C-alpha cells in the first residue's frame, strides 16, 4: 500500500509522456506504445485507447499536425484521462495481430497503473476509427464507450453487441461517400435494436475534420461507465475466436459461416434463460453478484430446462447440443494467440503470381458463400498476410484478406460485361500502382472462381481479354466484395454506381471461416483459371 501511494503521488506530480514497449509473444519482438498521464487524474483513472490510421504509428495521434487543434494531451489534461496509443502492429486494420496488440497494451497499462475497469474507452481515426468499432463489437464486456472517427465501415452483422455500449460516430460531411455509407448501415441496425448510438456529420469538413476537437470526444466518452454485471444481453459472433462476452463463451458453431447469437436473460430471480441460434456448444460462468450459486440455478436453453442445481464458484457449465450440461473447472479468458485452429494447408497460400493461390481460394470461398455462378476478387490495396503451411487458425483467415471486410454482394452480369470488367483490371502502369503500405502481390488483376480467362496486356484497352470460358449472352450471378460497389476497389468498366446489387448479409471474413471449417483442407486448386498470353 505504501508503494502504491508513492506511485500515485508521483503520477499526480507532473504530466508524463511515456514511450514504452512490451515483448510480443507472437514473434518475440518489442512492440512500442505511447502513454500519456495527465498531471491530475482520479485513482483509479479512466483510460482512453486511441488508435492511429493507415500509415501511422503509436506517435501519430499525439504529434502529427492534423491532430493538434484540440490535442489528445489537452483533452486528457482537462478530463483527467490517461491516454494510450498502440502501434497495432502497423497496417493491420486492427484485425489479427493488430487486435492482439491493442489488448496486450491494455493488459500492460492495467498491470502497471491503477485503471478504473468501468471507464476504459476506445477512439481512433480512419483505420483507427474502424478499429475502435471492430474492438468494441467483439469485446463489449471490456469497454464503457467508443468514438469511431472517420471510420470506413461499421460491421453491421455485430451491431446488436453495442446495445449496452454507447458509440459516437463522427464523420466529415465532405469526406468520400463510401465512409458515410460504410458507417450508416451499421448505425441503422444499432438503432433498430435500441443501441445508444450517435452519428454526427460535420458540415464543411473532410476526412480530418473529426479529429479537430478531442475535448468534445473525451467529454462524451466520460459520460459513460461500463456495466460489469448485466443481467440481460444479446451477443452475436461471426467466429468462435470472438465468442466470449460477459458470462457466456460460445465455443462451437452449428453451421460455420453463419452468425451465432446468444440471448441471455437472468432477470427471473435465480433462473437463467438462454436463447441460442447457430450455437452447438458454449460455456456458462454464473455471475454471483446477482445469482445465488449455493442454491439451485435453473438454466433453460431455448425454453427447455437443462440444469437445476448449485454451481460452485470455481466451476463453469459446459453446455452442448442436445442439450446437456456438465460442471468443469473455469477456463481463464486470458489473451492468447493462435488457439482457434480451423484446418490445415498443405502449402502456403499467398497473393503472388498471375493466378494467385490465396486469391483463388478466397474467390472460391466467396462463390460458395453467396451461392453464385462466379466470384470476382480483386487485390487492389491488398494488405493481408499469406495463409501459412500447416495448421491454419481463424486468425489467419482474419488477416489474409485485409483491409476490407463488408457484406458480400451479388450482381447479375452477362458474360460480355464480365469480360469488360476483367479487361479494365488487366495490369497497367496507370491503373496498377500499389501504395507503399500495401502487401506483396497487391494488384488489380481479378482473381476468379467458376470461370477462366486469358489476357494480353500488350493489346489496347477493351481488347486485352483474348479468351474466356463465358457465354457472352448468358446472365451470371456474380459475387463481389461490398467494397467493389461502394468504393470501386475493382474497376467496373464504367459501371460504378450503376450496378443493381443485392447484399448477401455474409461478411467476407465469415465466408472464409465457413469455407475453411467445412472443407478442413485449405487448398488452392492448381487449375489454369487465369493465363497471360506469351
């Protein structure tokens, strides 16, 4: 206690701007983060996790000119918040290793400093704003509120997870349209389920407008506290990797590739009701703050009573399809890496070459999920990682397709129109220019499933596709990423914003998980779908 009092006195004496690091268990490398401690703050202190955008690092939100109008430090000083900015392992969209980094940095800060567990907040700009939404939706039991700034999209399939976690979405009215569209679809679903969500469009402002006043953002965040013991909640999950929240943990899906939902209700005295959809197995840890576990705890699954007995405090229930329940030791929910294997890959799948092994596999997964005739997958702005040879984990599927993750869409196109789109994306110096942050293999050359084509880049525009397996007059159902119709991440031969498309309500990464889980062997076919003329 003396040491803690001394530490608190030292912390409160003057502001501290700390450049820290921890050793990552992913690859045993030091990972940096920046922590600002204001001169005056309560103990325990509220904490804001602030996440940088594409091309930034742990220092960007503190030091870069666009963020200095009302800075993070000024806002922290006024509100008494600690602020930490992780590196997020770079350009990861805060998925996979990026998400792991944020959670590890949070663990480090909580270990070193007295942090109020009911007042931990998320914010970020651009990629960081999207990351704030991503983390809030997958860990609604950790955070009190989130403020995504200029986010690119809003993961509508998990919107119900924010029913008890307030969100403030701020965008610039003059920002590119796809930012507004990407956020609006999620906000609409959040409001449908009664979430406390605010969407603000700043008149006359562009992409950097939302970061001009962190004082406003901090003031809004500070109004909210986390409820650590909810008696009722709804939790949606797209993979078992993100299946845990509050007092349940979803471990097995009935049908991988489809959303799983837990509706948990303990408002009826000592009774618990669980309404499950697409859940084959879960664990239940009773919350002893409102359940008397020394007495019988009746538990009903989908209306059927499956348990009515005491539950020792050091035990959890494993509930399996059928439905049966059995006591077992509590499994700690510690941060871990690569602990959700989903299949095996005989060979590494990457985005190199003309017919890219990873692009081929992703296109096959898209076509299967959308039940389409054909799938087209582009590699523009590709920032993913290869699927490694050997055991493939769910985290590999989240990382392999970065940066985009939206609903797949389907469109009706003739064979002739498809060929025109393929032609428009044949590599060309003026069209095919990967950015410095893109991964090896980034290219506009379209990867396909359900068809084949040959191209000659030396031909004139409109004549680069020299052969296809398509019937020019036939109308095909074609699966595309949602970013294609909203952001033109694939050139569309003059059809951008003119396509009549249908949302499948299946996000890309969930399609990859479903395809991998059902096949177990993750293999790119060695056929000749794409051939360059010699």
